[in-house]
C-alpha cells in the first residue's frame, strides 16, 4: 500500500486504466438450443396456443329460487284473492301459474291464458331482495276457485 502511495497520481490513474481494460466479457451460454415456453417472440410457437388472461370471467347466472312467503291463502267470497309467489334471481326465466286440480295454465309471465277475465298477474319488483313478486289475482273470488294453485319457473328441470 505504501508503494502505491509513493507513485505520482498520473501514473496511478494510468495503472488503473490499464487494469480495467483487461476485463473480458463473454456471452452467457444458452441452456438449451430449443426455445422455452417463455419465448413468446419465437415464431415456431403458435400464438393462438398461449393462454389468454380474462380479467372479467363470465359466470353462469344463479338459478332462480322461491323465497319463503305465506302459501296458505284464504279469500273472502266476492273479494279479490291474491296468491303470492316471490322468486329470486329470475333473470331470463319466466313465471307461470297453473291450477293444479285440472292442470290448467293460467298465466305465463304477465300474459293471462285463462278465458276467465277475473284472472290476472300482478308483478311487484323487490330490488333490495333481488327478487320479484308474481301474484295471481282472482277478482270476485267464489267457492269454484277453491283449490291448489302452483307457481312455476321454466328452469330445466322446472321448479315450483
């Protein structure tokens, strides 16, 4: 170290320059001559075979389901009877009302199929529940209207 201290600064700089110019750089050897799966620039690989990231996956909508609601309804003769049906996650499905005694389709969606003009459907949206009510309305209810009524959704298999 004393020897380096006694050398003039210009000579010391010259020695440092000479010492750094002796460094040799060699290219890094390849691990394999064939391109790896990461080599996206190599034309030998088919670009359509690469996985594509989908940031917004398309999920299948939830199946509709009936929500708990009073299903045993009594009506006063001469008054309007409302039979409730609350369905959640209806989306593209349709609600139908069937009279179970004679398997008569009374309505599909908002459309009443019955020739009985007393029958209609009243839909009430329930956005907080992600549901809607599909109430079968029978005006001027009589004893003839007594029986079992079914609310159905056209899933496969159907639910009621």
